C-alpha cells in the first residue's frame, strides 16, 4: 500500500521531464525559426528521425504542433516522443515538397508511415515479380523493386475492371501471391508444398493454371510479355484475341456470348485509350521549370518524364546560362526509353510533379521546352 505514493511521484516526474523538453523545443522554434519555406525533422532522444514534414511557412507550421488540443492528435503524440526539432530552409514550396519526399524515402521515419499524399487520386498497374506474374492495381510503389509499374491512371475502380478483363483474356492468374506454382515443365524431386487444387478460373479457361501444371513456364511468360506490350501500347494482341472469339460466337449464332465479348473489347479499348493518354501526360512532363525563390533564391529544375533530374540556381550571367544549356543538353539530349512503364524509384516523384502541376496549372507558364538542336532554353523568371 505504501508503494503507491512513490509510484505516483515517479510518474509525475517523468511527465514533467517530457513537458520540460516540449518547452525547450518550443523555445527553440520561437527564438530561431523563420517563417519561410522549409523542411523539418523531429528526432527522438537517441537520434532516430521520427517524422519529416514541410511547409511554406515552417515556423508557423512547427508552432502549430504545440497547440494540439488532444493527446491523441498526431502532433501531440509526435511531441511526446520527440526530443529535438531540426529544420532547414529551401527556396520555395516546390523545393520543400521535393526535399521532403527525398528525405522520407531515404530516412523512412516511422511517423510518416507511407507516402499517401496523392494516393487517393492516382493508381498504377503493377506487374508482380516472381515465377508467375500477376497484374495488380495499386496506389503507389512498394518496396518490391523487381516489380514493373504502369501509370499513373485516374479512376481506380474502372482500372480494376479493365485489368481483370486483361488478365482473363490472357489467362493470367489473380490468386494470392503466396500460392505455390507448379508449371507443366517443372521437375519436382521433392514436393515441398502441398499441391494447390487450382480454382474455377482454370476450369472456365480464364487462367492458364500455372499452379496445376496447366502451362509451361515459357507459355506463361509469353502471356505476361503480351500483357506488358499491351500496357506499353505496342501490341493489341488481347483485343485481337477477343475480337476473333466474338466473330466466332456470332458465326455460331451465340449472340448473347458475342454481346458479352463485345463489351469486353470495349473495356479493353478504353484501357488502351487511357494508356495512350497517360503516355502523352508523362512525356509532356519534360521541361525546364523556373521557380522564383525566397529572397531572390530562384532556381531552375530540369524535369524529364515527371522526374526532377537536376536543379540549378537561375542563371544570371552569360557564363551561368551556358552552364544551364550544357546541363539541359546532357539531360534532354540523351535517348531514353518511352512507353508507359515507370521504374519503381520514379513513381513517388512522378506523382509529386503530376499532382503539383495539376493543383497549380498556372505554373506550367514558368516552364520551357528544351530544343535538342541546341537552341537556348527560355526561362521566364
Ligand atoms: S488456377 Fe491456380 S494460378 Fe490460376 S488463379 Fe486459380 S489458383 Fe491461381
């Protein structure tokens, strides 16, 4: 019974130490932080970066954490764990977004959880890695760098339907990634896993059945290659297959089936149109972007296929302009694969630039295309 007051005292002293530290951090922000674009980090007592954030007005943003009314608020929880706040200034809001994204990708702070900012607007088609790839609709890149992504697309639900159609036509699997595959040409000396019984999709000819020896590795891989070519816009094979089946059904007077196949063709055609539109969108995100910065710290960004390849201070002399031209020649003059495929490491940055110019279309007025023939780029600061 006597232990109770002692425990209370200990709890109270712990609380007060944490509160003291919050006051120290607040004083630090109040006395040293300016209201200009910046990126901040919250660190734990042992130096772990807990959270990375950005703001057009970093001082106001940081002070807002100290006004969190409820202990369950994310801001209040962060402050309870944080021991130190660091910040750095950047020239503009665009620079802050970019710096924040890159820091989160490098440091992976646990309070940032995931880069969800633009996930609600865009979706990607992911071709999974592994022995029997499948097509998935996802909201952003995962850690699986071996996977291939296509996108971004608007309208995840429509995209799900179109992807299901594409998988059905080509006989690609749609089961759990943990399902064990057993290809027809796969020799098994020791059966390590119980055989999967397959599923109804194989019976109704919507899956080649790589799990039940329904196809060889080569046959399945060819279908995956066909799907990728369709997603890249270089092959209409899946539509041709459906059209042939539709004609066959009509000739056999199976008009109901022919009608269903016609609808499928239309859905795939709409998917192909989306791919074409997407390709234009990504290609069109290739330019030099001039951004006025805080206190005259203007910058030029070299953006190719939606990714910021380089950044330079805005040129203010003939020599600096020549340097910018040389860098632009290097970045835009070299050949690069086109198509709808997006490398995993580029997805978040592509989402950032797509979302930025969608939110602020007037910013496109600050961009200028680079002429590969060597004409000087026109910056508009
Ligand atoms: S048949 Fe096998 S591989 Fe195909 S979807 Fe069904 S469980 Fe997956």
